[in-house]
C-alpha cells in the first residue's frame, strides 16, 4: 500500500475555495449594529437539492492516529461545520469528475487543514472529507446539512481498497 504524507495547511478563504467556503466574521460593515451587538446576515449558504436543513451536534470523542483511510461525500447537500470546542485537522479532497456516475475522490487533490476553533467552514456538495482529527482531548462542532443526509446522501470510500492508499497527516 502506498502511504502519502500531506502537510497541514492554514485554513484561509483562498486555500479552502476549491472545497467550499469559510464561515467567519466578514471584513464588511455589519448589517445591524448597536451598543450591544454587531450582526452580519447571509455570510454563507447551505446548498440542498430540496427539503429542509438541520443543525446537528458532533463530539469527536478522542484523539486518534493521524492516518486517514476513508473519505465521505454528500452529492445533494453542502455540509457546514462550526467548531465550538477544541482544535483539530480536517482532511478534504475533490471528486475526480464531479459527476454522480464516477464520483470518487481525486487522490492528488487531498489536503489537510488546521482548524483553530475561530471559524467554521462549509463543504461544497461532492467534496470528500472525513471526521476531524482532534488536536485537543476532544473537539465539538455544530453541523448543518440537509435533514436525512446521514441516511440518504452519504457515500464512503475506503482509500485502501479503492486506491491502495493511506494518508498520513503531518503536523
């Protein structure tokens, strides 16, 4: 089996653009502001084919080896992840052809991003990713995606079986 090492990158709007968008405080004037709050609306969109979105809470319970052997993908929805506890690393990849019939990850597009807990991110539909790797004892996230996604719109690929590949994350 081939072991590919990938170095963690900083999560910026530009570096993450092929995979989705960053959820962060905009560098613009708030839509509403007073002595008690600043509010920015429309800082991102959750893309779904039809139906409704739902918020979920994710606890990543323990640290684990920085080896990634699986990736998951959602065809019909984006997935927003907003960190609320801890720091972590997230692994992402683009699809080979962005088509339903051949939707496998492109191993050459695999990247790892450092999640410092100060901003969230929103995967585009068809972007491959895996459960974050906590750098702290545990990490928690608020997730937002189409209701029913885990049951109805979840593809998982085993990189070992499909590509004879394992990804080692380098800190």
